[in-house]
C-alpha cells in the first residue's frame, strides 16, 4: 500500500512549519528542490521588484507560515503545481539539476 502524501496543516503557524518540514523531508532530492522553488514562487507572487521586498519586512521572511492559507491541505505535488502557476512579476527562478 502506498504511503499517504503529507498535506500541509495550516491550523497555525507552528502546525504549518511542522507539516512543511515533514513534507520536505519525505520527498526525493529532485522533488525537494522543486518544492522549495514552488514555495519561493508562491511567496513572491505579485511582487514586481526587489524594491518591494526591501521595503516590506513581511516579504523578507520567506516561509511557509506566510502563505499557509494559500497552500492549506495541499500535498507536495499540488504545491509544486501552484508554484508553477504563481505570477511573480517577471521574477525568474531557475533550478540547476
């Protein structure tokens, strides 16, 4: 029987961080990279410049708690897909494999 995918628990910041850490540790190295890039893309969605990041302390904390409501209940594959659809103002994130 296949192991059930870990889903993000957004009931609190602490629960989100804990379930995120379990999720990241449960996937392969290749998927982990995609997952981390997706989280960054979701965090940067709607940001149009580095100036916005510098001027907004909230944007300077890239973490799952900041976007937990957007990824509540999602598994790694769903978060990766959401990251791929995120509009990050022309910010290009390239992964190296």
